[in-house]
C-alpha cells in the first residue's frame, strides 16, 4: 500500500516533464506589465508579469538579457517570448524569458531615450564642457567608414574650401554590433597620437538600427573624454544621435561637418584682399601725415632760427637758476628757523630741568605733609588728654582716695547687696592704701531714717 504514495520530488518532476513536453508551453508569446523587477548581481533578471487579473513569476537569464537595448522597469508594458517550466525546489511554474521588448514603442527608441536621460543627468551635454573648434585647423582626423559616401563628401568639401589642411582617415565600422567599439577605439587612438587638432566623427544616413553604433554609451563616453574637439556628423539633418548631443558641435550632414571644420579659402582670400587694401590705405595716410608734419617742422621758427631759440632758452635757464637759488636760500632759512625752534623746545623739555621742577614739587609736598602731620598730632594729643581726664574721674582708685572702699566676700566677689553676707561671715574691705579683713557682726536693712 505504501508503494502507491509519491514523494513531493517525484510529483514535481512528473509535472515538470508534462509541462516541458507540451509544445504549446515551449514557445509562449505573452504581453503584460512588469512588477517586482530585480536585476541580480550575477546578471539574471527576476520579475513578475501581470495583467488586471493574474500574474506569473518570470526570470530572464544573463545570457538572454545581455542583448536587451533597454532597461526594464516596474510598470512597463512589454512583449515577451519564452517558455513555461517548473522550478523544482519550490514546485512552482514560472516563465523563462528569451526575448523581450517594450509594448507600443520600439526597444531601440526606448533605449535611446533612457541613455539620453542618463547621460544628461551625468552632465555629458553641458555647454561648459564643450571645447572650442580651432579657427584654422592643421590636421583633421576623420573617423568614419573608408568606403562610404560620407568620406567622399567630407574630403571633397575640405579640399575645395581649405586645401592646405592635412586630413587623415581613421577607418571604423559604422554599422552592426562591432560599430560602437570600433568608433570608441578610433577616438581613443586619435587622442593618444596627439597629432590631431580636430576630429570629425560620423557616417551617412540610415535607419535607427543602422545609426545605433553612435547611440551607444561607450561612444558617448569616448567623445566626452576626448581632449580633441569633435564634430558629430551622423546621418541626415533630421537624425539626432547621442553622439550629436555629447560632441562639441553637431553638423546636420557629413558635408556640413566639413564646412564647419574649415574656413573657405575664397572667403579668406577676399578677407586678405580687404585687409591688404585697408593696410595700404593706412600706410599711405601715415606717409602723407608724416610728410605734412615734416613740412611743418621745416617751416617752423625753431628750424629756421635755431640761434634765437637757443638764446631764448638760455635766458629762461638763467631765470630758472635765479628762482632755484632763491628757493634754496628760502628753504635753508626755513630749515634753520625750524631747527632753532626745536632746540628751544628741547631745552625747555630737558630732563634736568624737569628733575629740578620735580624736586621743588617734592619739597613742597614734604612740607605740606609735615604740617598736616603736626596738626593731626596736636588734635590727637588734645583728644587723648581729654579722654584721660574722663577716665581719671571714673577710676575707682580715685574714688577710694575720697574715702570710699570696696568690700569683697571670702570668695573674692564684690559685695553689692547685704543679701550676699550673713552674721559671722568674714569679708575683705579694700581701701586706697590697704586691705582690711573683717567679720560681720550683724546684717541690717538700710533705712532712710
């Protein structure tokens, strides 16, 4: 009975074989909306494809998603080609995507817009980064296909407009999967040789697929990092590639790039002729003005009568000499007067004089101090005498000289009341000239009778 039970693994393998052998599930064409998109560090893409009612787990391995021209995002509607199979560890079916493109918009166009937005945020299109083109280039590198119509148009136009410039064709692949890397390597090569002062990068017109090599990020990065100014000349006037936005200047066509790269020899010759005529006119005017000035000098008084002019200047020299001598005397006298004033001020402010004056002030202060001290001593002496007189009047010894005495108990306390002694107590009476030991015979209260 137990043999009739299946393991989970066996059941899952059976279901997987059923699904894998179903021809309808081996080639699925599906459209839906992306959610829960996750681009794993190993390169695989994990996502959910859903519509209004259902959803299915999906995976697109790195070998397949490496060919994508756009970056999948949550909320994007896509068209998918793949197969259905079972992921055995979880026993769930999922969609294995082999090809994917946006629904309603071309994959290349979406990739173009995504890369354009990305590079714009990085500052690849900033005007501050763009370099100025040389007015008169010496050596132009032309990065394009050596067999296309574009190279013939560029070379013909440059030779017609500015035949003295040196041109070098750097051949590249301009179409297909190898185009971007080929263009990138050519730009780096031109910068490493350090022999060019201008580069033209481009090709003739074509579809967006044909021009896609100029929309790759590695080409944009090479143009951005180039030390040599670059003119982008890709396709027709209506074609706009990423290279056009990054380049230092965009030309509408390869022929237009050649016209922008070099000046016209006919315009230069006309400009040189105009400058030559202007220069000759200025030279003739200068000669004529100098001749007129020379005639003026010849007819001048100084040229005809140099002796008189010298005598006149000698008189002026004498006059200036007198003014100078008087000025020196006046200046010397002023300096002497100033010196005398300074000597007088120095004598008045001499340290010895200031010391003498300070000694006089010190003596005056000493005399004033002694006078004030004597006055203070006299005041204090008088006050001391008065205080002594007052103390003498209050001194008990002086009172005792007038017949008064101070009684003490046997313990040495002053007797102030009759209550302090009783009959037969001994006591001491202190007089002004001695002490008398007594014995109390009787104690009576004092009466006013």
